[in-house]
């Protein structure tokens, strides 16, 4: 028995497992031979005498047969093993191991997964209980582990709702419109990957702007302008989100986007340039649609730079935004402002060009010193992903040869090559350099000229 004088009864079968004799037969002297050398118990099976009990075999089990079962267990040694140390040890093991496993599931997975895990843990407990009971006649209690696991599930779920759930709701509120659904899902699975405190990180930042937007907007009513901007920003935003980018903000007709935050992206430079090329392709489709409605052709300039910035929540205590700050951000904005001058759709910095490797074919454009920067920056135009066609490769090689002649002060030779390019493939870039180079032929630069073009305006 246990500490309280109780024992577990090893029931042998349903009602009638033991032989029953009628009291009338015994009083009449009949069947007395069946009592010889037997344990004889006198009891009743009548319901009105209140000696019917509930057992695993029946809810109306005669109490006298329970006593008979106990005697049989004691005589034959067929006793349930009720070793307190073993029982409590197994129960404690199930409670601790199951509790830790369930807590881990709930901490790192959804409540649904945690609930399924809890059911599986209890199922394993039942299987183990069955094995110990029928193979080793050992009783393992499941009440305490069951209550404990239920309490753990309820407690951790409530805690997650008010702590982890709050982080996930913040992600939904703050990022759902600015990052792709795939990135949002990853953040909600592991909110710790989202740093909001302002950390330094290498990212790629993109600025885009509609050229001569004021002139375009003057031709529209307020309602038309709103519809136009929504159409444009939606299309551009989709291209950004499709490449794991984050739309930092819309500033009128301008877009600021970044790659590499809030989630790490080892391909942030490649993804940013891929997005920029896709945006220019999307713009062609949009222009075809708008021109059918009588709207002028829209041109967009995009500037991209890669560098270390501070990323996180910035603002006042009452209002703040998840954004990036730093010199690398300012440079990407300056590069966007140069696209119209050079007549190209996209300009990237030297840092971005180095990060791209051979993934994109780019054309070197110039060495510039932008407003607010002392060090010159070599700028490039990404043309295509992968290897270029032979015609494009020859054209770019000729232009870069003209640039080298320009930097070597061989202005007449440079103009000759540039004019050949302008005849073959007329564009703003070639005409701009022809004019600039011709100006140096007419008025040579000073002896300390280093070939760097200074852009003092934003």
C-alpha cells in the first residue's frame, strides 16, 4: 500500500470473474463442497443495498467482488507495482521534460504548434503509461503532468500575447506596407532579428524622383494628380518589395528605399540595382498607359549608394519612424539629382559598383565631387544584369576610352570618339560630354585640374 494505506487493485475481468453462490443454496445445505479450502466472502449484488462500485470494467461492480480481487492479488502475488519512488520519479520526469519541451515550443513557435506539441507530449505520456502498466505492472500518474502542462500552455500563451505578440503586432502595424509579406513573416517568426535601437549596418539605399514633376502636376486636377501618384507609387513600391527591399518613405513624388534592413540581406546591392532596372522597365509600361490618356512622358531618376548607416527608430518620444541616417544616405540622394544632368535613368556609387561584382554590366560615367563631400566619387550606370551584348560592350568600351582621353587632357581626341558615339547612338550623356570637352578645348583647365567634376548644387 501507499503512505495512506491504499493499494491499486489489479482487476482480473468484468463482473462474474469469481464464482457466485446463492445464500439460499448454502442455507439449504447445498453446494457446500464448493466451499472447501476456499476463501468465502459474503456480500450482496442488490442495487438497493448501495454496495455497487465503479471500476475500469463496469460502473456497477459489486463491492464484494472487489474484495475478492484484492484477496486474489495478495494470494497470487499479482499485485500492481506501486513503488512510490519509481512512480514519483517517472511522474516528475514527465512533468519536467514535458514542461520544458512545451515551453520551448511555445516560445519559438505559434500557439497552434505549441498546442499540437502539448497534445503529442500527452500522447507520448499515455503510451508510456500503457507500457509501464501492462508490461511492468507499474502505475505512473498523469494527473499532475496533465495539469502542469495545461497550466504551462495557458501561462506561456498569455505571456506571448502580451510580450511577443505585441512585437508581432508592432511589425504588422509599422512594416506591413513597407516590406514584402515574406520579410514580414520572417520578422514575426523571430522579432529579435529586428533592431529598433539604432545600430550601424552596411545597407544599400535608393532614392528615386520624377523629373520636372511640378510641370507635370500643373496639367492635372487635384483628383487626377492623386490617382496618378497612387498608380505610380504602387507600381514602383511593388518592384522594391519584390526584391526584398523596404520602402522607407514616400516624399511627394520621391521614394526612399533600402536593402539589408530590417532583415540581413547579403545581396542588398544586387537586389537594389535589380529593383532599379525593374522600376525603369515598369515605367515604360506606365508611360504607354498614361500617354493613351493624354499625359506627358514621365522620366524618373534613381540614385543608389552602399555604405554603413545608422538604422533603427528615430524621432521624438511621441512619434518616430524606422529609417536610416548617415552620409551614405545623403550621397544616394545626391546621385539621384545627377541623373537628369547626365541623361541616364540610374546612377550608382563606386561602393555599390564594387559590391555588384560581375552580376551587372555597368558603364563608368564620371568622377564627381557632390555638395557636402570632399572626396571625389566615381559614378556608374548599371545597364544590364549579367553579360552584355557585343554591341553594347563595344559602345561602353569606346565611351570609357573617351573618358580616359578626357582625363588625360586629350580633349580633341575625346571629342572625336564622343561624336562618333553620338552619331551611332544619340543620347544626352554623349552630348553632355561633347559640350563639356569642347569647352575645355576653347578654355583649357588650370594646371591643377584633376578631372573631377564639382557639382555644388543638390
